[in-house]
């Protein structure tokens, strides 16, 4: 099938310093005075709801699921690989039983930390250990903002949200599509979408594992955009994917196929079972996390059979449902606890942890804020290494909100400030400043304060700290309205990061050729 669509227009690359840290803006100044690009690092101990004995009990439950019940692999090659490794395949030809010794031996081969190097090496991220990196919302079919209301995803909205992801320093990578560009034909959507991501951003890239052609195209596009040889591409992680099990206890063909192909070339695979307690997993948190662990480790063990030592991540997406309606609930106490428990399990296996910033709210209102704040709290205190859906998520993941995106970036930036180490030098303890002020004085004018006041405290870009009278006199602008103004300023001032001219030409040519060839097959 040939899709009649023109090759992407080439833009002359801008010759300036790569990877502008301020978010690539032009004009009088940045749209947002934000914190600098940093890779946050946890300094506090994590919150761990489970005792060591309980962690081992959950582990034992997961191993029993793998040994006694099994996981379905709906991919013949995956089944053949596991059979060849001594696993038992049941009569249905897809259910695989794995011994715990086999699973633990394979999982032990995976690195506990690794880097992902995008086309701009200055944007390299570290995943694992004490590091935390955050990405934006991925995969919603709809978007919303105060100008347009709620709409089906378009390429224009997709590009807007990619630009915002590039702009905000608190976002370290681009996860899935920030909104699905439904107006682009499914056969070539992956080509246009990744082309936009690679040219509008220089941060680390995600690609969907949706069958052979899409993942092969995406790997080639990432390679070409960075100007790499095939050997250099495979020498270190350059990109990543996330796959979800079809809970309970099943991995489907498209995601397995993409994950195996990425693993073969040394790229990163995140495995995140979608285990909703009370629906697709047991109603108890311990049971849900045990099932999540079994489903995740089964796929991760497979990947270590394909390329021992390939980088991978233990993904957590355990929440609960509203037992009155069956709809997913997010940002709940159960979600927080499940994320913290998942952190314990990931550390038990020596794997990085992925979790998410989620909410069930239908608008960027107080409910959205508290549910996302609770989700972030569970993720940070559980010491999540990769935070998915960090900015923009609404409606349980069905909508990407421009205003919520900005609100979330404020919260992410505050969380990054919160986890930074607290300095405790002699100057910080400030005994001499206390002596100078004495009883009943104040610290506003002391040299100690004057030397530090500009950087002493976190400065928000969205919060309004004025008193009521000033807030009223300035128009009584609410948070959603302030966020609306911020994203408009960001998009008005956005400038794409520079790109090597030869790499851009190679990328454009590849996309044009693959479109002429029809892209990837579809079901319609």
C-alpha cells in the first residue's frame, strides 16, 4: 500500500550551541524562569511499607505464579526461546512455566543502572541507582486546553506538546506520543511522529513496540538523527520502549516483537504490567504487586535470554478500581503504597523502577492537583528512577491537557527541589548570624541573608504568592488561567534545537522513502 503524502519539508539547521539549557527560546527573554537542567538524585532513604520478610513473601508469590500457573507469550519466537532455555511450555503452546532459579539467574544479568544517550549528548540521562528522570504524558487519544476545549488528537497538538516537553528542564526525556496524532494515517503515523520528536527535541526518545516495521523504522530514525553507524548505535543505549502485559498473565505479539528487536540491539526495554487491583489483579495490594512482579519478570527474563546484559526497567502501574463503577482510580492511597512497594521489589531484584504521575480527574482542577501530588509523592518516596506521564495527564490517561502540563511541571520542579540534598556546613548552621541578630531582632538585613536571598528558597513560576487584594486587583487569575498564559508564551517563543544538516537530510530522506513504500501494515 502506498500512502500519497509528501516528504517532510527540510528546514535549514540553526548554527548555534547545541542543547540550549534555557529551553530554546528567542526574543526578550524566556517564557518561564525555571530551574536549570539537572539529573535529580535521591538523598533520603525510601519509604518502605514492607518488611524484609514481606518482600520475600511477595517474591515467593510471584515465583509460584511463574512456576505453577505460567504466563502466556503470544509470540512463537518468544516461546521457542524460552523452551530452548529449559522452560516448560504447556499443551496450548503459549503458556510458559519458569523455574525461579532460571528467572533469578537471568534477572541478575541486567544492569542496575545505565545511560541513554540521545542525539545531543548533553541531554544524556542516567537511569537507575539514586537517579530520577521525568517524562511527559504519553498515548492519550485526546487533548484539551482553554481555547479549544476537548478535542481528538491532531499532529498540530502533538507538535505543541513535544515543544513543551523540550522546553521544560524538569522533563528529561520524551516518552510516548504526548497525544495521539489521529489525523495522520496509522501506516505512517510513527514516521511523522518520531520525525517531529527528533527534530523538535534533542532529549532521549521513546518508540512504541507495535510490531516489526514500526520498531525497525524507529531504530533507524534514531540512528540517522544522531549520525551514528550501526555499531555505534548498538554500543550504548540510544532509545527506549515500554511494553505492557495484557493483565492478567499475558504478553501479546506486537509488544513482544518490538521489545525483542530492541533488546537484540542493546536498547532499553521497560516492562510495565497494567495491574488494576480488583479488576485485572487481586483486590489485595500484596497480591496485585505479586502478579505485577510475575508478569514483569517473565518478559524481562526473556529479554536477557536474547541479549544478556541488555538494559531494562521494572515497571509499576498497579492501582485500584472504583468498586462501585469498575473505572480506574489513580492518585489513591493504594496507588501510593503500591508504588512504594514496587520500589522495594525493584531494589530486591537490582533493577531500576518506572512509575507514573496519574490522576482520574476530568479537568485541571483541585482533584487533578491532589491526585497528581499523591502520585508524585508515592513515586518520589518509593524512589522511582523513570517517571512516566509526568506532565499533562488527565482522565485516567485519556486526555492531555495543556494547562495540566504546565501545572505538573511546577510540581515536578518542586519535587526535584525537595529531593535535593540539604547543605549543613558551618555557614549553613549560621551561629554567627544568630549571634549578630540576637534576641528580638530580624534576619532580613544581615549579610548572611543578603548573600543568599536570591537562591535561598524555591521560586515557583506558576504559583501566585501575592495577598488577596493584589491578586484581586490583578484580575483574580486562577491557576488554570495562569497555566494557560504560560503555555501560550512557551509556544510563541519556542525555537527547535539545532541539528546537523547531514543527519537531518538522512532522516528526511528515510521518512520520505518509507512513506513511498507504504509505511507499516494496518488492520484497515
